[in-house]
C-alpha cells in the first residue's frame, strides 16, 4: 500500500495532561527515527519493536530525562509510518521539556487526531475504525466499550464492504447494458439484479436501525423517574444510586428541581432524572414550575420509570399522551405495605424502595428495554453513529429508487445513477470510495462481447 502521507514528522504527548508515573511522547513520520536518534543516548541503537533504555539530552549535552524508547518501522505501526514512542517520567514539566526537545529537532506538533488520521490515510484503519478509537477512549460502560471494540475490529466496515461488493456487481451489469446495448439482455437477469438490490437495501436498513442503540450506548439512556407526589420517586433514585442523593420526605412536593445522576446499569450508561411529582393542581407557584419542568423532561426522555404508590388504589396514570417516551416501565412501589388489588393486570413490577424488593428485576427490565437482550447486557454487533446513519439513509433511499427503476424496466442510465449514488453514500461511511477500481476488476472477469 502506498504511503500517502509520510511527508513530515509529527509529535505529541499521548498521555493525559497532569502528573503521573510515566508519560508517552509519540512521533510518527519518515523522519521520526532520525529525530529520536538526534536526542537519545541509549544503551544500544534504536531497533524496530525493541525497547531501549537511555537518556534524552539537549543541545548542550544536559540530560532531560531517562527514558524507554520503542521504535516501529512502517507499515508495521499504528500510523503505518515509522514511529517512535518515548516513555519518560510523567511530570508536567519534564513531559513538556521532552516534547519541546523533539520539536526543536525536526518534529512538528501534531494536530488533534493526526496520528489516527495518518493511520486512516495509510490504509491501516477505515473511517469507522478511526471513529471507534474515540469511542473506545470515551466509553463509559461495558456495553459501550464492547460495541466500540467490535467497530475497532472492523465489523461495521466488513459488513459494508460485503454489501458494497454485491452492489458493484449489480452496477457492473447495469453499466454493461449501457455500454453494449446491442447485447441481448437476459430477461431473468433483470429480476436477479432487482433481488440483489433489495437484499443490499435491507442490509443497509438493518444497519441504520442500530443508530438509536448506538446513540444510547454513546450518550447514555436518559431515564426520567416520574409519578404522583409521595409515590417514592426520590427513594427510587437513591436506591438505584446506592446512596442518599435526593431528599426523601413524607411531605408531598419536596422535590422541586430535577436531579440528575449517571449510573451503570448492566453495562449501559443510564442518566437517571428525579423529578417533581405530578398532580392535577397546586396552589404553590414553585411546585407548578417544578411540574412544568417534569413535563419537559418527559418530552426528551428515552425511558420513563413511572412510580406509583401501589399500597393505595390507582388514581389515574400519568397523562401527557404523545409526549411520553415509548419505552416505559410501571413500578408498583411500597409493595412492602401490600399491593392494592386495583393494580392487578396493569403489568407493573412490584418493588419496594424501602426494603429493596424487586430492584434486581428493575435493572433486568431496563437492560432488556434498551439492549433487547435479557440478562447478559445485550450483544450489539454494530451500533452506528449519527454520521453513519446519515450516509446509510441516503444509500437506502437511492437503493429503493434503483429497485423501482429495475422493476419498471427503466433505461439503465437511470438505474446506474441511483446505484452509484448508493455506493458513494456507503463508501462515505468507511471512507473508501474506490468504486471505479472495483468496476475494473469485475469487468475484467466479465468477458462481455467476448
Ligand atoms: N413503606 C414504604 N414507604 C416508602 C417506600 N418508598 C418511599 N416511601 C416513603 O414515601 C414517602 C415519599 O417518598 P419520596 O421518595 O420522597 O417520594 P417522591 O415524592 O415521589 O419523591 C417517604 O416518606 C418515603 O419514606 C416504600 O417502598 N415503602
Ligand atoms: Mg421526590
């Protein structure tokens, strides 16, 4: 693979700013070994994939730090270029001195994300994998991390490459009709091409459908706890958090403001929001403002935990109709006092925030609602992000249009336009748009017109 981007040598501190035992200064580019050799006095010379101990010295021969240096030869490195990693002591000052030293000796300060950008440009990663690097670093829960790792492995890219290859075959056939109109078109071929197009469209749409799950995994599930005053909403928040975060009182209307905390529920990041209780009327303007806020929270929630005092007969569910989230769970609280027979058949979970009864079931039910897999925290093969979803939506629309053209036996030029648009949109997801090359390969196999 051609080195598209080995012009200059970049350097950056790869570890977070702050004090630590060690810090890592990373160099990448054709000149990186040269830069390192200019400032390093080691017990032995740099060698690929070997760790060498020694000192970094400045232009006056003063020792800046003692370090471990690991060198890599491209393309067998993260960026695909020659790379050097300098592990120095993790003080803020010493780290800065090391970076300044390599910058004075021929390296340039890397821009944000430049190492990974080079890895992409040198064909080490596709775009989905490059994005997954950030997802792995930013992951806040096991499930999000697992999904990010799968994407880093290239699963999403592989699925897309498979779909794209199938589609390029279809396009090759359609373009053959355009290029060789005198060739007889096998009537069955049209049907087969249409079937293939539909198959690819379905694959793209399946990926698109994971976008919602991707968002929930990356950003967390906004979960609003709502219900009548005194139902036990604040008690539920405290129970789920495992400590007393919200004020609990037998006085109705204690919670006026929304309280938000993030917890890890079965591997899913869940943002719990405790709200002011909803009742039909109040004379207290502060409580009224709290209730208005609760309604707003409900409008943006991914999940609703509706808490009721089940020791009392039902007195009207949450109204609010269309503004309530689709995912909801009814919690029959205060089960320790006994559940009123009026709640039978409502399908709620019996819980007690006082004794902890039913809390495991709540966790299980929430995970199931979000991940769709009971118990084991879900198994997400691909969870596309918003950028992917945008490209995939365009691809799906173009594919469905192509399907229509094929069904109507329209002029192949129109079909080809739609198919190309779909391929381009799919290529944008991975950043690989080498359709012309692929067409060449397929045409070579085709032997059209002998
Ligand atoms: N017996 C019993 N009392 C509860 C339970 N959960 C909450 N409470 C009581 O109900 C009252 C209201 O609780 P709170 O969490 O402040 O309700 P909120 O207004 O919905 O936030 C408090 O006195 C709690 O101690 C429960 O499961 N069982
Ligand atoms: Mg409360």
